[in-house]
């Protein structure tokens, strides 16, 4: 399972809002919805967010092991 909770903290630390991602950087509102609901996104999306936020993937996503395995 993925958690994008690090993304929200990184955005806050960098002073970048969801509004600016959508309106200034061209991130779709559908993609923002996927991130809010911890759904899968592509590595290209992670890369793009890393470029915008000047961070690493660890600052965007946390992988939570599935305990059923």
C-alpha cells in the first residue's frame, strides 16, 4: 500500500499548495484526487512532483508493507 502523507508535509514545507500544482504546474485535479486517496500513480508523476518540489521520492510517497503476505 502507498501513503502520500509525506507529499502533503513536503508541499507545506515548500509553500506549494494543491491550487498551485493544478493551476501553475499543470497537475490534473484527477491526479490530485488519486494522491489524496492513496491510489497508484506512475513513476513519471513521482518524478514530476520531485522536480516541482525539489525533493526525492521519499519526500512524496511512503510504501507500507502488506501484512497479509
